[in-house]
């Protein structure tokens, strides 16, 4: 659910480094499954809140000028250049219910934690 900027940024920049490890793993998987040659140590992770888009964005930042072979295509990255690796969209309860309605879904049940940080919506088509 939508929360204040500090809480959302803290959630995607956890002190234990789980979010960073998850997103750096994307590069490792691309190396293994697509034959790319990302050097994992040449990338840093940063999560941030985009108020203009009402979402958290997870970026991998090139820590140096580098080139990566991906599927036979050579990609150039400048030092500090960002690769968008993930998006977390955040809504109020009412906004999410309205999105469902606009897509043809009807609310059936809603579960939310007592602090209104997370919610699960059960909807049916029609």
C-alpha cells in the first residue's frame, strides 16, 4: 500500500542487503541463461521512490564504464548509468479496488494488516 517515502525507500534498501542480492541475481541469471557477460562486482544497487509515478524503482548502477555482450549485441554503460531492474507499484485500498473495477473485476474480500502497509484483494471477474 502507499506509505510515506521514508518507509518505502527503506523497504527497498534493506540493511541486510536482500533487495540488492535479489536484483544482482538478475544479472547472474542473465549470464547463465542468456550467455551475457555482466561482471557482478561492477554494479551497485539502489532503490528509490518515484513520487511522479507513485512507485518504488529498483536500479542497478554501473560503477564503471563497461560493455556487456547480451545475445550478440554489445551494450555500453557509462559509470553511474542506471539499469531499471524492478518496479513496485503502490496504491491506496480505494485506488486498487478502482483499478480492479476498471478491468472488469468485482471485490469479494479484502485482508489488510493493522498498520495498513500490506493488503490482499480477492476479486472475481464480472
